[in-house]
C-alpha cells in the first residue's frame, strides 16, 4: 500500500475481476440470486454499523 | 413499516400473479448482465397503460405497499397518468417508471429483454444495450461505475444514439 505499486495493484484488480466474474453461461436466475444475497449482506452490514454508531471508538 | 431488503423473487412473483407487464431494469438488470453487485431497490419499467397500472398497483398492494414519500396507502392516481411511483413494500423499495423515447421506450426495451427464471417465476430483464442507454442517460457516479464494470466484463459496450444525449 505505497505509491509506485500501481501496476501491481492493477494486475491484482484484474485477477480478482477474472476470478469473481460469473462465466458467460451462468443462468440469469443464479446471477439474480447472488445479487439479492449480496444486497441483503450489504444492508445487514450497514444496519450493524448504524447500530454500533453510538459505541464508536474515537 | 421500516425499509425491507430488496427481494426480487418476491416482488416479481406478485407482479406475475397479477399478470402485470413489466421489465426489470436498474441494479438487478446490471446483475443479470454479470456485473454482480449490491443494490438497494427494485426497478420496474412499465408501459403506458392504465389497465396495466392497476395490475401493478394490485401487485404492490399484495406486498403491503405504501407510497414511500408519505406512507399513503396506494391509490390509482399514484400511478395512472404518472411517470413514476416509489413504493415501500415487504419486498423492499420498488420504483415503477415509464420508458422514454426510442430506444429506451417500453416496447423496445421489452423486445430486447432477456427472459429470466428466478424462484420458479419467469419474467423479463433488460438487455445490455438497454441498460447502457439508461445508464448513459442518467449519468450519475454510480451509473458511470456500472458502465465501467460492464465494460470490463463485456468489452466495448453498445453505443447507440440516445435522444437528449446525441443531438447536434
């Protein structure tokens, strides 16, 4: 995490995109299931952060 | 009622049960085109049809929908002859909107849409070309981010003239 490593970060980013992008033959229903699950996880995390806001460390 | 997480399978099941005509657009259509990300709501594109609007309202009522703005129980005048309705439902926030000018009119978007089978329910999801048009037109930061994500997956994106964007 220091300046000068942009090319390495770009390669790591591309590697992650290659690994995580669903294959072209993934059924749409499966993509939607993953998206809905991800959305629920994101919302859950947001609520957890909001609940904990009053106990935030300085 | 607080804001529920978006449950597309529940929302489309209600729309199909009421025989409503619609195409899924917005975040879930981006996801269906393989850019899997989180989304906060469900977006339906609907035709200009009072009869269909009544079916959509019936579907939203099945989901205990109220108008988000003021928690008002859904009335016909909230959608009929309107261009947009945002409802709070048991399946999350649902945006119902009309199409624009071709190629972003309802008929063209519907004709190009992809069939989806999710939770045992069949319905239509906007194709890549329609999504790109909507995103270019909206032009918010999150839309530009979606276009970048979709381009990483699909390569060069469709680039057809959009009224209001490509006028001399």
